[in-house]
C-alpha cells in the first residue's frame, strides 16, 4: 500500500507539471515571452503528457490493478515504473534542445525502448493471469499498439534527419503515432482496467455485452487508422479499409451504449461524484467514436483533419475527458483522493468544469473556423481555461496531500 501511495503522489505531481506546461503554451500565444520557444515547449508538453502522466499511470494500473498479487510482486515491476518516470523526465528536460539535437533523439529512443521492455514483461504475465478473456484481449492489444506506435516516431525522426519536405509522409507518420496511442494504447488499456474492476459486479448479461464491445473495439483499431489517411485522397484500397474502420467504430459505439445501459444498477452504489466522473469519461469516449466514425465523409473528415482547433479538441476529448477523468475517478474510488473532505470534492469539480469548458470552447472555435468566422476572444478564453485546468490540477494535488496526511494519522 505504501508503494501505491508513493506512485499516486508522483502521478498527481506529474499531472500538475503537464497542466502547467499547458498554461505556458496558452500564455505564449498571447504574450511575448522571449525565453520560451513555442514549438519546443509544445514538444515538452506533448512528450511529458504521454510519458510522465498517461503511460506511467496506465502501466501502474496494469501492475497494481490487473495483475494478481502473485505476479505483480516480481522485481521487474518495481523498476518498470521507475524506468518510465526517469525516461519521461529525460524527455522533458531534452525537449527544449533543438529538434535535431542528438540529446533529444537519444532520450526519445530510450523512452521507446523502455516501453518495449514494459510490454515484453507485461504481456506474458497478463496472458497467464487468472483474468477474463475480454480483459486479456484489451490489455494485450493495448500494449501491442503501444509498441507499434513507435513506428510513427521513427519515421518522423528519419524525415527530420534527412530534412525531407514530404508533407504526406510527415502527416501520415504523425497521425499513425497519435492513432495507435490514443485509439489503441490509451483506449484499450482504460477499458481493460475498467472491465477488470467491474468484473465481479456485472451480471452475466453485462459481461457478455462487455465482451462483444471489447472484441469490436479491438477489431476497429487497425481499419480505423485508415480514416486518418483520407485527408490526402488515397487509392480505393485505403478507402475500402477506411469504410470497414468507420463501420466497426459505429458498431463499437452501439455496443458501448448497450453495455453502459446495463451498468445503471451497478453505478447506483457509487458516490455521486465518482459516478458522474465515470459517466463523463465514458460519454467523452462515446462522443469521440461516434464523431470519428463519420470522418469517412469528406465534409467531416476534412474539417477534423484540416482544422487545428478541432484536432486539438478531439485530442483533449480523449486525453482529458476520457483518460484523465477515468484515472482521477480511480484515485477517488480507491481512496487516494478522499471524498469525505469537501476540499477534495471542490478540487475535482473545478477540474471537471475546466475540462468541459475547454472542450466547448475548442469545438466552438473549430466550428467558427469552418464557417470562416473568427474572434480574438477564443485565445483569451482558452488562456483563462488553462489557468482553471492548472488551478484544478493543483487543487487535486493539495487534496491528495490532505488525503495522505489523514491516512498516516
């Protein structure tokens, strides 16, 4: 339990760092801050959010939530989170260096190699663990996606090394990496952890619906990748695979709704705030795959992949609305954020409201750009929201300190 507490403390601290970097990014857009380079700051935010927050959190949850005690006590699982943490901070420190510097490339390679080792250690243990088929399917598939996503990074590194101006290759490599991270590793891992947590509380009918959803969601991962390639008007083979991806995503949406409705009775036993966080998390994901399934149509696809605010809105919908709210709900459910304190509830509500407003403003800004309507108010609104997100993250951190203090007494 002591080890869990330490890692929860580290995770929440890292998330505060991510929120602070997000605030700096929004500030740089509005104010002249000569000593900050926007692109390098963006790299720092991007890498640390993925490595120091989500990847570290999901690996931690795999070890302590999914694996049984007879397996997670191995020495490998003591150094794995440490290796991810160290590699993440190396990436953060190296990001301000020039994009083509050897140091940044070495740190990025180290982090990727660490994820390879983590996947190589976790997958065999998950396969032999006494857990349900759907959890095994989702967990193993998520780790495979984590490994495969590095192909996009290596292609990007090669393009930078040879100073290529091939925008098609650059965007395809970036979209491949983001898809396999967001729609592969992040998504499948969250549902693996969620289903494992709910396994004993679900009825047999709910378990069957969860399994059907897990299978369809896993199947959708690769064909839906081809939806991200439609922006460059590819050949018919790409389009056929993309159509399959769109269909499987829409079927996943329907199966998710069926499964979610079957959990109404289970959710009644939860604290209202945890239940609402869970509903918001799953609703964010449901909205994402519903909209994503329609990117097959040029009017929607071109808007999504050609409109920066919409792209950022989609990414934050998954990163903040789905994954981060799920992790925070897990912390609260397991007592690491003690909801008996009004301060903790206040901190989580502030953060949740900031996430909601962030999505509303980003999507409104994106819709405005589609109709060639712009306003100078959007950068200021997003800056204010970044303050709220950072403030909410700090309040959650202080709530964690209060919860940890009460545990030690």
